[in-house]
C-alpha cells in the first residue's frame, strides 16, 4: 500500500519531466493516429489554425454581410440595378478572398506534413470526393449505409433514462 502511495505521489513529477505536451490542436485522436502526427506537428497545426481563425472568420463575416445587403436590395419591390451590380461584384470578390484564405491555410498545414502523411490526406480527400456518389448509391439501395445509424445517446441527466425506463420501446 505504501509503495502504491509513493508511486502515485511521484507520477506528477515524472509526467512533468517527460517534456512539454503538445497544444490541443483540435484534431481527433483517430486522425492523429492515422496520420502519425508528432507533438511538434500538433503544436504547429494548433498555432496556424489559431492565427488563421480570426482572418478567415472576418472574411466569412464580410461575405455574410454582403449577402445580406444583396438579399435586402433584391427583396425591394423595384431593386436598384445601380446598387445590385456593385453588391454582387463585391460579394463575389469577397467569396474568392475567403476561398483563397482557406486554400492558403490548407497549404500551410500540408507543408507541415511528411510526404507519407500528405498521401494519407490525399486519400481522405479522394474519399470525400466520393461521398455524393456513395449517398446516391445508398439512396438507390445499391449499397447499405455504413456505420451505426442509431441516434446518439442523450446528454446530461437524461443519458441513463433508457436504463431507468426499460419498458419504453423506441419506434423505428
């Protein structure tokens, strides 16, 4: 018992000696493991995402504001062409700027990765490009949908409700 207590007391100091822990990059563990991301890569990713978030957020807000102004102008009984034209052009330019900022972010993040990691990311992108076809095949009953399609369990105090009320059956 005394040995266990000594080990528990030493764990925090041993953990502190193991070196700095990577910043929370916001990347799920499954993706970190799949790509084999290192602690320095996670720290770099977190830093790039943090600095880019404000810039991309501002560009997205600008697009939303211009879209709202254009919609308001088009909802008028007699839209003013002199107002609609410049708003439409400004909106398109803002969308292009937002896309360019996202492309720059992606490029910066890909530059952190090794060639093997970039190949894995490309495989994920290729799979993502197939999603519309997969959904169409599922809708046509050519393939079955993958994974567990059951609803997520309720959160908070309701998560154990099905256990407490076993007589209630869910309709499907």
